[in-house]
C-alpha cells in the first residue's frame, strides 16, 4: 500500500507539500498540485480521513437537519446547500427530523458526536427542543434556515414570510374575496407566525375583520391540508377562498376539492405558499407565493463557512431575508 512518502517521491516534492495539497492548509502552485494529484492517482493513494480529522480537528463535513427531505422545498434547499458545500471542499450529511423533537435531539447529538464542523438546522415546531437551546454552549458553528428560534444568537437564512403572505392575501381581496380561509403549519413556528401576521396585515388594511373560525393549522402535512379544507367547507358560511401556507398542505386542499368535484375549483379560489411544477397545470392554474429554497441553502452554507473558517468572528447575528414573489395565474374572482 502506497504511503504519503511514495507520493512525495514520485511528485518530487516534500511530504509536507503533499500534506498541504491534501488538506488545503497552505497555498501551493497549480503545477505542483497537478503533479501531486497525478502521483496520488498513479499510486491509488487515499488519505486516511479519520487520521486527518484527528490531526486537524476538522472533518470538512457539515450536518443539516430539516423536517422532511421528500418535501420539494427542503429537497431543493438541501441541493443548494450541498452544491455550495462541495464547491468549498465540504461534504453535507442530511437528517430528517419529521417534525419530531425526539428525532431532532437524536440527530443533532449524533452529528455532534461525528464531529461535524458546523450545522444547518431548521428547528422543529416552535423551537422548544432542548438540544437546540444547548447548541450555543457546544461552541459548534450553526445556522438556522427557513425557521429560527427567538432568543438564540445565531445566523439565519429566511424568507420574507410576512410580505409573501400579505401579497397573497391582498391578491385574494382584490379578486373580491372577503372570507378567506387560512391554513397554517405548526403553531409557534416562526414561519407560521410570520405568515399569519402577513394575512392579518392585509385584512386589517382592507378593513376586513379577522374571523378566527377561518384560521386553522394543518401541521405542514398533506392530510392536514385536506382535513382542514373539509372543515372549512362544512361551515355554515364557508370561505370563498383558501390561502394554504405550504406546498404539501396545498396538495391536500386540492385532493379534497377534487374529491368533491372539480367544479368547486372555480367556486373556491386557492392560493398557495411555495410552488410545485404541476400547480400551473391545474385548471384553473394556481397562484402561488414563490420562495427561493436553493438560494437559501447556498446562503446558509456561506454564512456557516464564514464561522467555521473564522472569516467572521463578530457575535452580531446576520439574518438574511430572501424576497418572495407572487406568481399570479388564474385565481377565480368572487362572483357572489
């Protein structure tokens, strides 16, 4: 089995230079890097990752904990984070919390044991998990993404949820709707509370009273969107429009509407938060609030690497708010 000395001899450089090329610990000329890498390839030489991490105290790995990788929003966010991490020479290890405090606790502690250089986390629910509040004490760089926890000093990459929800609700009001059902995610989550604030802001501006019977929680799940729609449509005075604040819940709303007969799609307007490609092919096609999950993932890694490499040492929180965009399609007007 080839050793680092064999590689150094073949490349006609010192062992230290090979080490610098492998670990990126010092600037080496492109020609020398090419010779070292060619020698490594010829000898099929692979550095011992465990030994490297013990020596440098770096694993060049980042952990990410998100609620559900099967949700296209988080899948796209993670892909952006992965691309940015790989470009910087890091690997990304992804864990699903499934909105479970127990799983969040287990995975965050596991990633710590595996000596991740930093963590990206979308906290469960209202952020009450014990492990999230322990993170600042561990001295491991971490960044919140999509959601954050009040009272914890940490960088965060978020969407402009208030403005997005405000624009969606105002659009429905402009289409003549006054009874607008709102399907929120998990009570206490920052995304939930901010989107509720945007909804209330638009109603207040239009001098429409907020009806609490038209505000419900679907848990960011498809079934939650379906059952909540069922409850809305069973009201003595059902809403003429529904604003669903998550793509999975929007899918659930559509399922219930289709179950009742597609004609209802033209009687109950629907606007969603997040887009899915097929939403434009529903008839009428869905108006949505577009987020930018890939960019969120990229920015989260960039902020985290600033902390890992100590390019940024200030304790001041950096909170990035990415703009949302209202994509108007074929929202039915209220004809009553």
